[in-house]
């Protein structure tokens, strides 16, 4: 059984078929890429998988269970987390608080404990603060925990968004152009981070990315979209030599 599977997934916007009969599968602890030209439908796929859009047809299953009709927060609780093409941090909160916010669903104290600041409240707060700083250490950002997230450079804001997604303990992590705005050195480091995240957190990763160096080096399989249609799937080597993909996206 696949961790994630879609069948005949499609959506129509105002008479335009934005995605057509997508069959896609991601297995546990697998790193899979979703690539294609701008406007091919890649972010639309992420919006369907996370409940932002309701499909016009087809099925989406996580561990064999349908997640169709669930709201985004419900899908997140089943084990799907994502980052966004345009960074969406709470910029007037600290770096640590951005991560802690994603952990709220796992808090065990009740409303009364929170209102009265009982010992159980402080115990939980100390625990999630420690976990937030442990996550920040993945990107060597623990020293930035108490800074305002708005003050971070762009590349670190993008890393923080990845860490916030991990804080919800996903089974599947959706990364929407994680290397956007990064220089070649940062992109190379990101490859290693993606692999370490997969291994450390036992999480599968589905990523959208235009940086072909990153995609070809970190992904185990690739799906290629063009105008909402799946035109190829396979290993990076198979995709690199696929005539349809070369014509539609990679170029000669």
C-alpha cells in the first residue's frame, strides 16, 4: 500500500481543465519530485492534496484512507504538511514561536491549566520550547530562536517554514520550491538537509522544484506535468532522457 495515492485526479476552473486524470503515488520514506513548466499544474496538485481545492473528480488516499472532503487542518492532522511557494510565516512572532504554533495540536494541558498557568501548563510549554530549538538546530538556527522571524534573511525564512511544517510531525511533507531564492551553496546544503529530514523523521517528501540540479540529485522518482497532464514518470535518469520531457521542459 502506498503512503499517498491519487487516481484520476482532476480539477476544472471556469471550464478550463487545470489538471487531468493524475495518477501519482508516494511510498513511505520516499523522495519524489513533481516538475514541469510554469502553469503546468504543480501547485494545483499540492492544493488538492491539502484540501485547499476540492477536485472535480478522482480519488486521494493517505495510507489507504480517502482524505477527500477534509478541511486543510484535518488533513494536516492525518499527517500531511506543506510549505508554500510564497513564504507564509507569522513575521511578528519569534522564530521559536512560529514553530511552537505548529505543535499546539499536540499540547496536553486543558483550557483551565492554560488560563491559570498551572504547573502542567508550564511543563508543556517548556517541552515544546525545547523541541522547537531542537528543530532549529537542524539548520544551525538555534541561536536565532528569540529573534523576530521578519528579521531573518530570505533563505533562513524559507528554512524556518520547512521546520514549522516538520513540527506537526507529518508522514508526508510537501515542499513547494524549497530552493527558491537560495544561492548554489545553500541549494547544495538543502539537498543534504532534505535527505537527513527523510531519514531522521521517517517522512516521505514530495517536492516541486525548478532547480534541476537539486531535483536530479535528491529525488528517487519524478513525475512531469505539462498543461495539467502527466507526460512522464520514472527515475531521474529516465526523465533526463525522455523525449517528451525534453521537448516540453528540459530542452536539448
